């Protein structure tokens, strides 16, 4: 008994001791102490969040001044649910509430909560310093220089903690001296200032501290003198060959630049993902300043696979950073990589090859999705090792069988191919922030934080590592993304890239800012960052070198990866000249590469109105943009708001933006887009609610009604002139339901009272993923979308190429707000087509000639016809439906028993690699990178375009029919 008691006591003591140890090792309160040299003349706030073990949402706290001192303080209770169990907390200190004010340097900083006394962690932050402290005795509050810059008339403005004796240094030599009586001073130099030289201010303070600070040229960047001296047209970044590699960085303000070489892409992990520290470079090379502010270094020999960074120095300030032009990076994008891209090409890869199903830009039918969305749900049916990756989305022959009905449907890539679209718009897949690529094997982390839309760019020219099977080796993601492109191309589907050049994830710590402070970002008159993106900064496309950067970047993606289109986020923040130049350059590569964007901004911007690439300036642009006028009108009209304005805006979409009678974008302006190749018609996208959720939130509850609205809304899009755009998943009634028992923090995401998210940018896979059981459940909706897409592809009359042709051939019938009907006049080769869109009312019409009806009474489409209508025959249609009638001609196929084939009904077999007849051949070493990355051989599904002899012969009338090429034994 004594032994039992002793054992119980021992266990109790161990548990008790463990509890004490846990309590002592975990802080229960965090105090942020913030020292400001200047007077406290504004509201200062801290954004704080749990960073580890669970990276969660943050909240804002307001600092309070500590009596009449320079210190401010805020206390955070770490015992609340948000911070419970925290070991590391993240924080940002900023001016004002929200995100419109200036932020302290250092970006996201992280606090070790094990450093505490009696359960309280004190952190000491000093104005304008990236470093922070845990002990007040370590705090450096010695004098500092905050800023120094030239005015437009070349006076020097200095902002420091106090005045003192100053020296003006030109190329490192003192050329002038003086004193200032206060920290804020304006110096009028007698020396002639030449922008071809570098300048620093050196101040000797009363406390004997001597500091040098580079004098910014930010107010002179737009001067003709600066443009003449530093506008560089040569190649930047890495210029690789097997014999030698050239490294170039544009940094006119730097006194010196060093090239730092590393063996691995992450400071703490080798290329195979094993823990291994490489904190210092194995070699440092001094770069030579050449022309136009460019620094250059040339390394002889084959540098393929080497990682590198740049280190700039100006005055006493040095910064190490990733090459802004880096074409490949290691995990988390911390180091650039030199790559021989020929070694990354999968077997059969050929440059400058795209599916030939696009003859005119209006042929595009775009399907928008995210790399992870189609492959992370258990119903996907693919290799679970590839779920959420480039290889997952590239995998074919994935199926889901419903256990109750026994119905089998395709999933993933094959689902998209079956649907019939000819282009997939992928949300950002360049290197972005907010997903820790070193934790991809951490199941709990990935379940909560592995998903992000990707709109916070880090490295524009490199691929995102979290979509690869090995983010540590920069080459792996390149090879795997090329396999994705190849897989889609083999299915006659082009890839469109979502690009976000309008802002970067950080400002003060951005590689652009480190390389050329203040140049790449627009600033307000007070020196703060212009924030037209709503994320803290906006880039300056109107400046020569960032315009060049954007053009160079687009050309790289289009040529190295065969990208066929680019969707520009917040295009209104870019200038007209840049966007038109990009269009000119891609047309030289391939005239069917599509450029389009959001013709608006995310906030106020200093870019003048007449320069914005926005909706109001579409007449000056040769690129396409989203048609939000009709987007809003279509959905409102289907729900019963049948105002004249909504009806006219729908006709505007139908007319492809062409200025024809009864078609008006809005009451005070008939057209923005002018030509059909410049308008993107859509009703939903990744932003805001899914179409189903929006209809549900508007009060629609009946399942049949939700389905009819799901079909009717996009039936208008698919029968309109211009470029059709579909949000991925609408064909299976996609919903973004947030679980009532969600473990993740969604306070920063908009979730309505029905638990539906309309901003799921960083919510987990379980909110964003496709549940393929819904394809079985809503197979009728899916089949309607398939048929409507097939009808659009089969009849070129829905894809007219000019406003002139639209004005000649499209005619609206009676002006009715409750029913929108129009005729596309026939030609010698094409039949007349009548389309009737019903709103909330039913309708009855009588045929003036014989027609084939492609939709039934409930609006469900069939590409080969649903019924035959004789002259004088009655045409009835339910509410919220679309009726399509095609003039009877010998050239038109009509067979109401004929269906589009379902892929699940076909023999997939074992597919062979693509041969020369299907974009085969070789380019480079064709390494699959199988052995080093434990990959399995990849099987390709092949689809050929079969031209159906209907109406016209040629690419425009091609329907994609799956053909299985069986592997020879």
C-alpha cells in the first residue's frame, strides 16, 4: 500500500512540477513599451497576433502615454482565447488606427514569450528602429537621424533627434560643413549637386554620437535630369550561361553593392528540407558600378543551382536582400537562385507552344480557380501526396463515385476539361507571403494556415513554393509548374496568370525599397506611402524603371512558362502607358495573349486621374477589363430589380460594350469598353460571395430556385459578346460555408449571419475547396454549364470580334425591363440566333420562322437541340431562364437525343507521353527531377480538337472532344 501511495505521490509531483514549469515558461501578459524621440502628437497603435504555435488573426491596441514622458505603453492579456498557449507573438507598431498611417520599420516582428518575469513579458520598441529589446537596460535611445532628402530645388531637409555639427559628403568626401540648432532643419548647400554622385549627411551630436545617413533623391526621381542619367534599358538580374553568369542590380543611390553566394536557399534548411544552418555566405564578391546606376559582377564557370543575395551600402547603412529580378528562390523566398532553365523542362516541353483553340481574343472562355481548390477535398480521388500542389492540379484520371447513387464523375483537371472552357485563370502563383513554406509537413499548421489567395507579393518573378512537393529546392517548383502548364495544354486549355504588380507585401523591408529607397513606391507629399492598394503601399508603374520591370517580368512569364494571359489586380493603380506597352510587347510574342484587369483601385492614390488604367480611361487603353456594371445589374435583375438601368446594363454586356441602341453601361455613360475584345463579362469571381451564396443571402431558400438562378445568371454571360469569365465551382453550386465549430480565427474575414464567407482569402481549405459530391448532387447544373459553353464555342455568332460587326448583326427586340430579347442576324454561313432572357416573369412568344430550340422550358441547354419549333409555334419559358433559338438550316446539327459525352463514360486507359504531333519533342535536358524528389512518373491525358462541320469550318468552331491515346506495349 505504501508503494502504491508513493507511486501516486510521485506521479502527482511530476504533474504538479510540470504544471509549475509550464506556468513559469509561459507568459500571461505582454507589455509593449514604445519610445518616441519626438513629441506624442498622434494616435499610435499596435497590431498584435499569436504567431506560434498557431498563426492566428490579429487585433489592434492603442498606446497610452506614460505620464509626461517619451514612453507609451499597451498591455495585452495573453490568457484570452486568441493568445492562449502562445509561445511567440507577432506585432506591428503604426501611426493611427487602421492601415492608412506610417508603420515602424521591421515589418512583422516576433516576440519570444518565454522571456518573461513573473509571467510578464516586457518588450521595448524605439522609434525608427527595427531592433527591439527585452531589457530596458539594453535599450538604445541615443541620437538618431530619421530622414534626409533633397527637395525639388536641391535643398537638403534633415530630420533628426536634435541638431549638431554636420558634414555634406559627396561620393564619400566632405564638400561642405555647418551646424543646425534643431533636429528638423533645411540646409541650402553651396556645392553644385549632381545626381550622378551619391550624397550623405554626417551629424556629430552633443552626446558624441556620429551618424551618416544617405540623402534620398525621392523628390528628384521624376526630374528629367534623373531620367536621363539613370533610365537603363539593359537586362537586369541574373544572365546565365554555362560558361559564366552575370549579376546586375540597378541601385544608383548605393555607394557599393556586394554579391553574396550561398549553397542553400534557406538559412536553416538544406535543399532537401533537412535542418542545416548556413547563416553566412561562402563567398562575397564586390560588384562594379557600370552605367546608369547599375552594379555588375561576372562569375566564370557554370553557376547553375547557386543561391545568392545582394548587399547594398550607403553611408553607415547596409541591407541584404533578394534580387528583385530573382527568377527562382528557395523556401520563403529569402534567397535568389541561379537556374539553367533547360534543366527544369519536363519531357516533351516546347517553348512558345500554346493550344490553338484561340483565334480571336473573344474566343476566350475563362475559368477562375486557385491551385489548391480542386484537389484538397477527400472526394478529389487523386494522389493525396499531391493535394493542393501544382502536380495535383496537373493530375488526370481522378474520379469520384457517389456511394449512394453509384454515379461516377470526373474531378480536378479532367472536370475542367470536361466543362469545355479553353483557359484557366489561376489566382497568384508567384512567390507571396503569409504561408510558411518550412511547415508544409505540419498537418495542423497547413489545416489552419496553408491556404492563401496570394495577393501579398514577395518575389514577382519566382513561383510560390507551397504549391510544390519540395519548396527548399528552387528548381522543383519550376519543373512541377511546367508539368501543370503542359497538362492543361494537352487538354487544349491555356493558363492565365493573376499578377499583382500594384503593391508588395511589405514596404520598408521590401527588396525594391532596399535596392532603391523611395523609387519604386508612390509617396504622398508628406513622405508617407500612397496606399491605393489598401495594403500599405502602391508601386509606381509610371516611373521608367518599374515600368521596365513590369514589362520584363511579363515577357519572362510568357516566354519561359508559355503563359497565355495576364489578369492585373487593381489595374487602376497602373498608368495607361505601361499597360499599353505591355500589350504591345506580348503581341510580339503571340497576338492571342490576353491582357485584362480590374479597372479600379483599392483606395485613394496620388496617380493623376488622367493617367490611371481604370474604367474611365478604357477608351485610351488597348487591354480588356472587368465589366462590373453588368455584373451587378444581372444579379439584381434576376432577383427582381428590373429597373431600366439594370436592363440597359445587361444589354451593355450582351452588346460586348459596343455603343448600340438600348445598351448603356450606366445612365450617364453608354460605353466604357467600346470593343468586344476589351470587355470581361462575369457575375462572380473569387472576390465577394460565390453566386450561390449571394442568392441565398438575398433570401432565396428553395433549392430549385437557387439552381435556376445559378444557371440563368451565367447564361447571360455565356450568350453575351465579349470575353466570358466564370468563377470556378459555380457549375457545382459552390458555397463557402464557415463551420460553426471552426478552430481558426476568421475575425479578419467577412462572414455573414448565415455563416457564409465573402472574403475567404486566408480561410482554410475546408472553406475554399471543391467537394466533388456536389458535382453528383448538382449534375444537372453542371451539364447545363457544359452545354452553354459548348453552344458558345460552336456558334461564332456569340464571339463577334468588333463593335462594327456587333452593330450590324445584333438587334434588341421590344424594350422591356422584365424580358431581354435580341436577335443575332444570320449571314451566308451562319444561322440567325434569337436569345430571350426572362427575369422574374414567365413569357410566351411565337416563332416567325422554323427554329431549333437549344434550351427547354426551364432554360436548361443542349448543344444539339432540345426541340424543333415550327413557324408560328409557341415558345414558352419559365422565369429566370434563357431561351436560345437557332434558325433551321441544313448546316445546323439538330439531334435532341445526342448528348455531349461525359468523360466518366470514356475509357481513360494508360496515356503515353505527348509525341511530336502533339507539341512533343525536346528542349534542354528534359529532367523530370524524379529521383531527387521522390516523384512518381506522371501520366498525361490527351485531348484533340475535332472540328465539327457546323456553320463554319476552322478553329472558331472547334469543340474539344476527349480522345484516349493508349500506350503501346
